[in-house]
């Protein structure tokens, strides 16, 4: 969910004049904060993330960094035909 929020904000900021967006994209509280609270509530004071969670976070961070590095036209062209 964190990736979806961040990607939506990136697209709205960079391509908001070319694409239609809802007025509010994010959720409250942020997905990352929800996950941290959930893990702390379930595991006490020791913050732990599973290997699959760490893999997914690193994967989506890499995708987000790549998308952020594209110029606006390349970012627009990388989107699927219908959004």
C-alpha cells in the first residue's frame, strides 16, 4: 500500500495535468505507519520484518526510484494504455 500511495503522488505531481486523479490519493494513517504499529503491537518492543516483507519493500523502492528518475514524457509513456 505504501508503494501505491507514493506512486500515485508521484504521478499526480508530475503528470497531474495529463491524467485525471481523485482529489485525495492517500489514506490515513499512511500504510507504512500502519505496518510499523501492527508489528510493534504483535511483537512487543522488538521491531521485526519478515524476509518476504523486506524483499517486497526493497523491490518496490527500486521500482519507485526508477520511475522517479524518468523524465515526464518517459514516465507518461511507461503507463498502461488506459488508466
